[in-house]
C-alpha cells in the first residue's frame, strides 16, 4: 500500500541551520527537502497524528564537535508527542509525551547557568487543545499554552494562558519574547533567557479593535508587528518599556504615544494597510529593515520598515500561508494554499525552485452547478491529471509522489481574489496516455459570452508532457460537454453533450516519414443523436468496436465507423452519469447519481440488465482487461450535503455476480475518485513473476490524498515507500559568507612566530627580544619567559 | 522586482498564432551605409572613347606626382591631388593606349598601345617623352604590370593579344624571357602577386588562367586552371594566396597555394564583369573585392564572409574600376568615356593627414585616425561605451524583455474597464474588441460597462455592433451583447437621432441574417432526405 498526496502547507516549514535543508510537515511525517534541488532527501516518520510544528534547534552543548555534522530538530504533532530528531540521519533521539494534541510549539534558546557555565537547556512552549472540554461551546477556553522542560520531559509551572482555541505561538529570534494573538489582543511574554524560571515570566497585552491573525517580532529592536482580519498591519514600537525593562522607573510621560490604545505598554503604534483581506503571515527580515507580509492576494509585500514604502513580489498564483527565512537569509520559502512551497532567492525574490505537492481541489462551489470533481488517470504511466484553480492541469506521479508537469490549458492570468469565471470541466486521457482531451468552460455574465472549448492534446516527449493539437470552440454549439472517451488503439474520440448530440472526432494522418508519423488536427467525422435527448455519458468497448452513449436514461449502442445505431438498452431510473464497458467482458456498467441512484450492470450481448443496486456511487472505474470494476459508494445519502467529508466504501465487483468481491471503507469519499492503474512491476518482484498484469487500485479523496493498493490481495502489502524513493545525494556546498565570498584563507596563527623566541637556547635573554617589533609577542608573555631564562635552573633532586 | 517570469503573462488579445506576421522592415547594414556615403560625381566626360583602364599610384607616391592614370583614347590621362585634378594627357604615338601601370614607388608609368609597343614614362614629367620603349609584341598589349611586392623597380610584365608573354628588364630594354603562345587566345587579364615579385597571373580569352614564376618562366606556367568563360580580369587578393578572376558574368575565387582549387563563385552581375579591384574600407580597414560590369554595377564583395555586401549602380556600362589606396576615392570608367568618381566626404581630411603621417608604410594600410581623448566637456563623453558590443567570452546580462501591451491591455491592467472597451472600439479591429469584451465577461464587468457608456461611446458600440454582429464568427456573442444594449439603453437610444439610425441599420442587418438563415434551413430541409436516401 502506498499513500501520498499529503499537504506540505499544513504548518510552517523550517530551514536547517546551514540553510541546505528544508523540513516540511507533510501529514504524519516530516519531509526533508534539499533547497538546492527541491528533491526529497529523507522523511521522518514517528508521529501518529499530523505533525503541526517543526523547530530546528542548535545541537546540545555536550556533543560539541560531533554535533557540527548532525542537525537536530523538535517536532510536535496532534498525537501529543514532542520528538527530538537527528534529521540528517532520520533517527528519533528522544520523545516527550504531552498527552494533548499540540497545535503549535516554539523552543526558544534558553540557557541555564550551572556551575558558572551557561548550558543551553531546551524548554518548549506548546499550544495544546484541552480535549476535556466539549467542542460545541464556543465560550470555553479550550486552548492552553504550557511549558515543558524537554531535558526532563515534564511540565513546568502552570499554563501560561488559556484561549478559546489553540493559538499559534510566535517567538522572537533571540527567544526573549513570545507572543500569541488572542482575538483582539496580543499577548506578549518576556522570557528570562539567562536563568529561566517560570515565575519570572512577565506579560503584557496590546489591544486592537479587530481580530488579530498573525504577529512577528523584530529581530533586534523591541518592536512587534501584527496583522488583523481586515488586512491592516499594526506595528508597536518599544513595547513593554515599563514592564519588561529591569528598571521599571520609567516615568509615565504621555508625550505623544501615537496610536497606542488605553494604557498599553508601547511607545507608538503605526498602521499600514494594503491587504484587502486577512493578513496570513508577517515576517521581519533578518537585518530588521524590511517586513514581509502576505495573504489572500498571492503577493508578498515588502515593507521598508522606516519609511513604510512597499515593494511587491506578485503573481505567486495562490493565497499565501507561511513565509520562513533561512538562517543566513539567502533563501526564503513561502507556502501557498495550492500545496506549493516556493524557494525564493532572497535579495531579488526570484523563485528558484518549488516543492510541488499535489494541488488541492478548487475551493469554490459556485461553478455553474457542476461540482463534480474531475480527474484524469493515465493508466499506463500511472499519473493522475488534476485540473487546478489557475487553469492548469497538474500531472502527478502516484507512485513517486511527485509532480511531473503542469500544463496551462486556458490562456488566462489567474488571480486568487477573483471569483471563478472559467474552469476546466473535464480531463480525459486515452488508456495508453498518448492523447488527452480537456474541456474548459467560460461562465457567462448574465447569459453573455459563455464559451465551451474542447482541446485535444498530443503526447509530448515524456510522460505527462502534452502539446496542443486542436482547439474546437463551441463543439456542441453552446451546450456543455458531458463526457469524452477515446477509442482504444485508434485516434478517435467521442464527445457527448447535454445539447442532445454526440460527435465523433478523428485525427487524420497528415504525413508519414520514415521514423515518425505526423498527425494533423482533429476533425469531426460524424454527429449522432437519439430522440434529441441530452447525451450524458459515452464509452468505447475495450476492442473499440462498439460505442455506447447514454441518452439521458437510455443506453444506445453505435457503430463508431459508420455512425449507425446498433442497439438500445432499456431505461434506467434516472439519467446516467457514468457509463463504461467492463474490460473485455461483454458487460456494461452504468451509474446514476441523482435522487434515485442506481448502479446497474448490463449484458450487451442480449441487451438486458444483469443486476443492479440502488446505492449512491461517487465514482466508478473498470479494469481495462478482466471483468472487475470498482465503485466508490457513499454510505449515506448525498442530499444531506452539509458535511463535505463523508465516509464511503470502495466495493470491488465481478461483473458476473452482484456480490462484491472485496470492500474497503474510506474517509472523505465525497468528491473522491477511484481508478485502476497499471501495476509497477518493480515494486514487488515476486508479483511480476506470478501475473504480469498486476493492477492497482488508486483512491483519491476529496483533499487529493491518495492511496494505492492491490485489490486482489486482502492483506496489506506494506511496501515501504522509502526504499523506492529517489533519495537525493547531498553534496557539500558553501553556505552563508563562504557562498558569497568563497572560503577565507586559513589565517596562519601567530603561534609559529611566537614560538621563535622560545627556541631552547643556552642564553635565551640574548635572542628573546630579537626580531622586529611587530612579530614579538606581548610583553606580558615575554616577561615571564625572560625572567625564567634569567633564573638558574636547579638540577632536579630526584635524579 | 519585476514580474515573475516563471509565470506566463496573457494579455487580452486574440491568439497570437492567428495573427498575420508582419514582415521585418528592411534594415540598412552598416556596410551599405558605408558605400552609400560615396558621393558620386563625373570626373571626365564628353568624349566617346571607352575608358579601358584605371589605376591609382601606390600610396608611397607623394608630392606633385600623379595619383590616377586612365587609359583613354590615344593617350593616358593623368590626375593628381585631392580633389583630383586633370594634369595632362600623354599621347602614345597616335594609337590607342592601354593599361597604364605605376612602378611600386610611383616614379615611373608604363603603358601599352594598340601596336604592341610598351612605353615607360616618368610619371611627373610624362610630356617629356618615353624613357624606354619596349618592342616585342605584335598586337595590342592589354596587360602591362609592374611587380608589386619586394620593391622590384627593374622588371615589367607585358602580355598582349598576340598571346605573347614577356618579362622585361626595363633599363636595358631587353626581355628577360618571352613566352610565345603563352595562351591560345588574347591575354586580357594580368596581375602581380602582392606577396612575391616573381609571381604573376594572366587570364585569357582561351578561358584559362595561368600562374607564372619569373624565375622559371620560360619553362612554362607554374599553374594553370580553367575559368570557364572569357577571362577579362584577374586580381590577387591581399594575401597573395587567393586569386580572383572575372570572366563572363562570374567572379571566381581560387586558392592558388592549394593548387588552383575553386573556393567560391559569385554570379552577381547580369552582364560581363570587366574589371576587378580591391577596395579598402576607410573605417575598419577591411578589404573588399570590387567588381565592375557592363551592366553598370560596382559590387562590393566580402571575400571573408563570401557575401555580396553592396551594389553601386552607374548609368553607363563600366569597363574599369579603381579604388585609392586608403579607400576614400572610388573611380569607375565607363564605355562611353565617362569616369565616375565616388568620394567619401569627410574622410578627405583623414586621407591627407594620413599621407603626411605615414608615407613609408606598406600599401593598403591607411593610417589609424588618432582617437581624441574624451573629456566631460564633449557630448560623446556621456555616450561613451553605449555602442559597445559584447565580445566572444563576455557574460551578457540581458535587459529583461518588456512585455508589449496594447492600449486596451494597459487600461485593463489598471481596471479602467470602460476606457479599455472604448479604446478597443476606436481601434476598429473587431478581433481585439471582441477579445476585450470577452475579458470583461471573465471579469464580470461587461454589463456594468455597457451601462456606463456615454452617448458618444454608445454610438461607437452600436456602430461596431452594426458592422460585426451578424458575422458568423462573432454572432453568438455579439448578438447577445446587442440585445443587452438595446434592453439596457433603450431610452438613451430613443432620445438620440444618430443612435436611432444605427439601431435601424442593426435591425436591417439582423433581418437580413434571419432571411439567410431561413433560406439555409430550407436548403437543409431539401438536402437531408436526399442524403438519407443516398445512405441506404
């Protein structure tokens, strides 16, 4: 069993100390990526719940020399565990149990003086969710901030604060200040970093009139910035002068405390406004001159802190979530909601690399009534094609769990703030993956200017690369396209429309040279209709000889070459939405998804129904050979519609019998899909010898997480995916100063020079001051040597 | 922070592949502008005799000596100075003179005549009569050449229509050797090698070119190859390793070191090429092979790139061409007795200075004009380095390419939707206007724009709809827009006379279109039963 498609943007990522690795929370594991190549290096898997925080910490002091190579981090998860990792070796070092789901964690570097020396002792400040209180009461304080001593693994002191929901904790870079946003207030704690005791923590509050969403501390000054839900950015300077400074004798002179509310402990408060909706992140640059902010617009705004001037990094393509700077601030990364993490080269903010996860489904449900999720599966190359929000089709390799390519389908600039006026409604791939067809719809404005476009794509140089072959505007005048099917083994496709007809498209051979065949564009060969009923689905049989088109609730069978009606199969209860031939067997499977759902299997040879169920099926797929088909059924009626994450079940049938062969229960089934893909023979060698036609079943749920398994084996395969990952070999590269200016020449220590005067000599006082003055060691050193040379050495008595 | 180039930018425009590509405007090459800078004038005109030969004195010649000699009728015409002034004619024994040739120091001038007698004059005192008279030829001597290289002042090569080749010791008036029947036909082309004083090339009407070595001359040609046409002129290129021959309308370039291998053949003239010469470009010091033909063209050929760089047209057929050693004067002699002189205007000063500065240098090297040191009081100081070209190994950082936007695109980017629509309508390009409307639909702004148009703009829109609404390509969209306009702006339209006219037109167009559709449907109704019958 292989799982994949995790979200990379559920929590802020973290850079390693040298900036070469990026630790990204992905589901229950932490994926370590190389920033140079954006390839996966290793994965840290020990959490049982989703990982919510990862903090890279300096190595412990006792292992000073060896720890230079190793890198350590703390992670926290919803399973209530804090785990200490050596993330280069991907080993668990220590585990601390919290017991409650941890939503956020910071580990400020706190030193404790023991026996004169300062020993860094990690304390974790975690934001946990108190599960003992009921969920439905909004007023209850379910979030707590607790302190854990990580060396001893136990809680220290009492909870710092209680909030209605677990808040995200932000620490300043020095670890001196911690802060959270709590509705309209900002809570800031001053942490004694030298000699930590929970009692010595002091706290101030800063108030605002809107709900605050995020905050950031200035790296050097006592300045805090916070963003609110309306898009304003507030900057308090010199906060906590009265309370945090050691001499609290600051006279309260109210000489123009601009913008500070009430008697809040700050000097000034400035407000900036550019964002039109809630600010998602704020981050100061490491030198403290700039402030980065971002939100729904997909634009990073760079504020010059002193003047308030703005620069922009526009067109990142999706609402932004997190922004993290590397320690040497040459790279930063920004997480977008469409599951992409962009690595930005820092001074000019150029996108260097992107860590691309599977893109998320289009969020809005106002898409002209068709809220069916569409997926195209490439059976041969084991890819899934997902239409994305920014008018692209993303090809995602299911076995490798990596993005293969992205294809711009509609030539339009995507802005995350715009409402959807155009979307890709259909992606269909031929079974060998050589041909692709997309349908995109421009939604009309008050019935003006709607447009349906059918595009045929030819296979490019490698899997997942397609070249545009033909654009057909309004293929069925202004009616929408309900289904596109490719004829196996031929360059023929059929598109059926709700407007009452279907068209058979062919691609003509234009020229055939010695090594390559060239195809011209696609042309309509024939048009068919049946009693002017809307055509809702179409399918070719496995050998391509029969074309089945569903005319609302009637299945019509056609000869695709002559465009002649061959037969009609009796009616179903309601319009058919999905139709397909079951492999090479003579059966046809149909799905109805309306209020009277039906799953029916038809015998094509005698035009009769074999068997049927009245279950609501979200999706179905048939194996291209054999007589199996799988159905993703929802457990309860879809008309409830309120909860989007419905549980479902995958049922595997053999066409002959109505009894399911196997069944699996799955979560988040609504909006999901199932498909067969060709088995990867390299995955398990014993399977390849047994049956060459190994087939796997893929289940993609509504948030595009997927699982691949072998439907014929009941037990879990347990194929460890790490063994098959392409692990990127790391090459040492210079970082920081060395990356810009090159290695510094090794400074020859002055020792050799200073050694010169100490050459053993019979009369050292003669040579001790010889040499030019700038090579002489300091007089304090010379003096003792000179005096000792003057003293006469007494022979040792023991000899 | 420029816009991220990783994401493509799509302006609201019709698909670029569908637009016709504009042919690139013909650009002038720097080479062309160089040759065009020669101001053409007529040096001599009036007589009807052809100018068969033109030659410039080598650069070493100075003082009052003539710099240009032209064979013209029965005399050799001499010119000197700058601008060229006619000196006097040297009469050559009352018969047609051919092929004047200056000695390498420019002190002596030799010329042949129709009877085959070759005379040698002092070039500064030509009227004093011939110093030496060389008699061996029986027919006209069209080839008289002093050696170019090595400072050889004693010898002379002559060849003529009697196919005799003679190599003279001039002071003693006796031939060192003669080659009778060197060719099987008239010898009309000859050249001395710029690399070796002993090497000569001759070309003849027997279509062959022969290379002679004065040291072994009497034993026969050291190299011989076939040009293929009647050879009118031969010329060594500056290295001495390449030979250009002109015959027919073809100029061929041969590698004589490689044993007479044909390197390149230029067929740029329409008629016979009569003369070849080397021209030096004053600016860069590059050499060009200039060829003049009966068709009146002087063509400049870059033998480095093997490419014709420029053609200069003259009104009369040309027989001879010459270019001054520093490349500032180009003369061409016509068959009708005219000498056309082309001259670069401002370079005249340079030439004069150059002559003064470097007189003892090798031929064909013009002095480098000394670059003035740029100071901030000079305007060029602020422009320095702007025309610098990147060298081979330089790392070029390109200026980020600017995305070109149409005006409506710029307005759309500023969210000035109505202005964008109006600007597209004014442009009177239905494709872009429809593209803008579709973009507005995608932004959900079209209806608002239609409502906001003032009367004049509404007139524009309705006029546009009149013209384009029934075009099949846009009909589905634009008829919807027309409906919407009529529905929303009914009162405005009623109140304005102009708009009413437009609407009447629109109505008529729509009625016509409906009529057409009815007819088409009728035809379809007639045809479809026939098709159904035919299918059975």
